[in-house]
């Protein structure tokens, strides 16, 4: 645990160094604000404009978390079905992979045409980008169940159901959590993209507005926020993992 | 007889693994199976456990055929095979859990008896190899089947721990005399633990000899130094030497 802190501390220090370098370079070269604002300008804008920004934040956080939860639940469900019904797997798995080759940017306008500007198409976009890492990670986890444990369960006469729920599912939890962590970062991205394509509120909207009025400092505020939100979601999932996953090697 | 195996044959493709095996295990009896590596001892357990079906022959438990039927035996594998995310207490009730509600009080009592009470809430990762095997054995004891099948349970342990575990197994077995079928590589282990020993030939495995072990119970390690023990050991070694030379 201490090691993690030391490592974390080191990267924070390095990040700080990069910010200072950025600040210095912008000042020395006297880069105009509309081209590249200094970090101090961005922070100033974040503080001053917080009241207007906070509405957008809330909307995006809500969207990202809801989308993440839906996407992950659907993903886990699909993974369980595919794993337990190999026939369905043969039929659907190629299609699933294919579905990931459709760029979200292309799909989003279609969904908006079909489902309007409400929550529905946005949640669908986020779920679409979230569910795939969960499906892949869970399926891998189920498949990689320790053979000697499975052999034990078969020898003592466990049913297919018991083998799955008592062995394969808990065994794959670490793997499922790595999928969750990837999905969490995707969900924030998905939320912002879905807001770009039509919304009244949200960080995506704030970004588009800032960009069209050449408020690059605000664009950076939005970017920093997106990064922060990703990190927070990641941390939350890591914390849940610590509680749920027990008896495994530390750090594995 | 609790378990009766008649004319059992098993092949995997062209590989003839078991040939005309006849053996039996009585009530409260401790039977050891001694055979060279790769002869098909674990395969025999697979058949008794119902994971594989024999090509020929019959496996009778209490007179009823259990060919290809699972759930009739307790089992302890070579590696302890504990579930890492379950505590020791949750692990020992696992096998019992498969057939209804497990009895946690009985489980705790057993853990106490074998000196693992303070580890009831620890995870397997915190246990030594010998402790894991003890947990694995208690898990097998707590499932309600009458026949206990142990597949080289101590072969992964070092010499010191092994002798300790053998004595431990005997002391537990004195208290809870389930019928035991015990696979081993070691002549001494078989002689020290069992009432009867079947010696298997190399593949295709046949029963080469059946040996009655005359030593009285309870046994302790002084037995290992007696003349009778030594003579019997030599006698068994003759059979095994024949296997090597053929
Ligand atoms: N499911 C299977 N399919 C094909 N061959 C198998 C299968 N299971 C076992 N065998 C073969 O049967 C033979 C006997 O294997 P088995 O595991 O029963 O030996 P063993 O006596 O338990 O050996 P050891 O003492 O090393 O554990 C081996 O040659 C093995 O390759
Ligand atoms: Mg074996």
C-alpha cells in the first residue's frame, strides 16, 4: 500500500512539474490567451465561472454514471448468457465484435434521429461504449477458471449451475473489475460525445459553446474536468474492488 | 461391502488405461492403492466419481450401480484446491453446501479439533501447505457421503510435514471412521495408514496383488521401525521391482 502512495506521489510531482513548465513557456513566449492559456488562467476561469459550469457538471456526472451502470449491467448479463450458452455465443460473438467497429460518432446522429434529444439516445451511446470491455473481460475471466478447482467441483458432483455461481463467477471478479475500470473511463468520453451531438446541458455543450466563442481557457476547464471525473470513477471502482475481491494476491 | 468394483475397463482412444480392475472397500475400512505414476490411479477415481464412464464393468456403491453418476463420494485432491476468496470456514463447508444447508457449528467444531479454530476467518493464502491439506480434508469429511477418496493428498508436502499429516490423518480417522480409498506412490505411507493395499501394475493397470496389513490400531510412528513393517515393505517392493524390470 505504501508503495502505491510513493508511486502516486511521484507521478503527481511530475505532473506538477509539467504544469510549471507549461506556465513558464506560455509566459516566456507570450502566447496569446486565445491560442493557449496558461494553467493559471485555466484555474482562474474554473473558479470564476464555477456557477455557470456546475450545472453542466452535474448533468454530465449523472449521465456518465447512469450510462456506466446500465452498460455494465447489460455487458455482464450478455457475458453470462454467452458463456453459459455456447450455441448463442457462436452466433452472437462475431456480431458483438462487429458492433464495436461502428464509430460512435456515426452512430450517434442516427440514434438521435430515432429517439430524439432526450436521455434515451445518450444513455444508449454510453452503454454501447461501456458494455464491450465488460463482456470481453468477464468472458475471459470465466474461461480462465483454475482447472484444478473446476476438476474438484466436478468430482464432488457439483451441477453446472453450482460450478458457475460458486466457482467461475467469483473466480472471475478481478477480471471483471479490470473491465469495469476501462468502461468507467469510456463512460465519461461517451457522455461528452453524446452531449456534443445535441443537448441543452452538460460538459459537452459547455465545450462546444466555449470553442465557438474562442474561449480556449474554458475548453481547457472542460478537458481538466473530464480527466478528473475519469480518475474519480476509476478510484471509486478500485475502492469497491478492494472490498469485494478477497484472498487474492495483493496488487495482482 | 460399501464399494465394489467389477471387471472395470477404461480406454482413452487407443490408450488402454485400466484393465479388468476388481476391488472393494468395506465399511469403516481404510484401503490404499499403490501404483506407478501414469498407471491410471486418478482415472480410477474419475470413474468412481462419475466424471468418466467406464468402457466395461460395474461400480457398485451399497450394491447399486453408480457408473457415470456424480455426487456419491467425498473427494480430496492432490493440490488442496481451496477457493482463495472463501475463508477457511467457508471453504470447509463447500462440499456440504452442494447438497443443502451446511452445518456451520459442526464445521467450527472440527476446525477446533484440528487446531485451526483461530484461522476460521483467514483466507487460504495465509495458510501453510500442511494447514491447507488439513482444511481440504475437513472439507471432505463434512460432506455426507460415506466413501472418502483421497488422491495422493500428501505427495506435495515435504518429508517432515508428511509424517505429521499421516499421524494427524490417523488420529482424525480414529474418531470418524468413514471408509477411505487412498491413492499413493509411497509404500511406507500405504503400510502405515491402510488396512488393505492394492498394488497396480503399470499401464494398462491391473490389480497385481492385494495385501492385508496386519498391524493393530491405533498406530504410531514406532511402527515404522519394527521388523514386521520392514518385511512387509520388502515384500511389496518385490512386486514393484517386477514392474520395473518388465
Ligand atoms: N481425459 C483423458 N483423456 C485422455 N487421456 C487421459 C485422460 N485422463 C488421463 N489420461 C491418460 O491416462 C493415463 C493415466 O493417467 P492418470 O492420471 O490416471 O495416472 P495416475 O496413475 O493418476 O498418475 P500419477 O501418479 O502421476 O498421478 C495417462 O497416460 C493419461 O495421459
Ligand atoms: Mg494421479
